[in-house]
C-alpha cells in the first residue's frame, strides 16, 4: 500500500490544486449532459403534443362526418327471436314484425335403396350390411352366440338355432330383412350388457315383447367407411376415378376413396350444401346451408357417381322448402304493436 502526503516537504498542497483543475476541465462535459437531458425532455413533450394533435385531428374529421348527426341505435323487444342493426339516417320509430312462416332449408333426397341387398353367403366383412357387423358375441334368450370373421349370415343362423333349438331365424331376400321366431311362443329377449358384437343392431332386431321380431328396416346399404369400389352400390360405379359438380363446385373422386370422405369433400367444396347418408332409407341427402326455396344443381362430369348414389335420379328441387313470410307495421307516433317482435330505432 502506497502512502503519500501532498506538500509535506514543500508546504504546498498540490493535490487539491490538481482536483480543482480537473473539476474545471469537466465543466463543459457536465453542461453538455444537462443540455442533453433538457433536449430529451423537450422531445418527450413534443411527442405528447403530437399525439394530442393527431387525436384532435381524428375527432375533428368525425365531427365533419354528416352521418354523426344522423347516427341511430336499435333494440329488439325479444332477443330470442332475432337481432337488429341500423344505418345512419334511418327513420325513427318502432317497426313491428309478425311472422307467418319460418324459412326452411332445401333438401335434395336421393333415390331409396342406393345399396344392394345383403349377400347371405358372403363373410361378415363384405356381406353388404348398411351397418357393418363386428366380431364378438351377442345374446338371445340368455344364449351367447359368437360372430367370427369367417362367418356368413348362413353360418350365424346355424349357430343361433344350435344354441337354442326353439329359435327359428331366416333372411328374406325380397324384403332384405331377418325374422327371428320362438317356435314355442316364448317372449324373445334380445341383447345383453356383455355383448361385444353389434349383430343385433346391424340386423335391426329390437325387443318388442313378443315371440317374433323382424328387422325394422332393410339391411343392405352403404357403409361409409368402405371404399367406393366396395361400397355395395346398387348401380355399378363406372371407372376408377371421376368428378362431379355441386352448385358449380367440382368434387373429384377415386374408387379407393371412402364413402364418408367423399361426403365430407362435398360439404367442404364450397357448394353450399351438407352431404349425408340416410341409413334408414338407404339414400344420400344434400341439404342447403341457406334457407328458402333454393334448388341444388348437380352434374356428373366424369364417371357416374351421382347416378350410383341416386342423387341424379330424383328431381333436383328444394323439396318441401319455404321462404320466410312476414308482415311489417311501422308507427312513428302512437307506438302500437301488432307483431310477435318489434324493433325500436332511436
């Protein structure tokens, strides 16, 4: 450690003189820093002033807009019925609406029986059931029957009658339905919470409290998970690929595409419809997104998809649709109401 005492020998305190000279030397630097702070503060204030002037300019432009002095607001007496909006300059008063008829959406219903009848000799994976049969077990009158991948409708029937000789089960190809009967007249008890196969559901056999039950609807149909080439169409699909138009929007298909994927493609095509399959009536449906009496335009461009699905075989009309019908009463003074809902403009 170095220890020094200035002026010890000479009596002259040179260190204090040096400190003062350094301080004098730094005076311009300190003055420059003060000026810099002052300039920064002025810039900040000028920025705030600019923001306020811009805000004033915007508000002055709003004041110059003639719509400001004719602005309106509206309210609906019953918001569960509808909502309202109003433009500047609208006439003041109450607008009362009476609704006589609600608009509905148009539905293009394809022809029924789009799918073939069930093939009783084919294995369960390809026998043409509208609802595919899963392997597992199902129960009839406490008797458990097993469905395996190699089973056909015929072999399943044999398993049923073997498990309970009192039962008789058959398939009618003309009606495409199954009939199950107890020979002794015993009430049939179908299904169990432990069932792992959907055979009874796919066969549309339901408990009815009697000794005989028949499928509630035809069994053959279109499986939406199947490829188009294996979809069991009644009308043979021509070609391995093709396209069609729905309201002018083109949808492409390939025989390897799943039926459900094509229906989703129609819905997402921008054609303004929702495509679906009605398994009960075995037909395809196109429903307009918008309400009113609006038709649906369909055209096969390449191949015969619309013919195979029987969408093109039916009249292309907005089946059973109707446009909305209303009565409007306007009163600017007395404020009487004649409708189910009213809109007030003020």
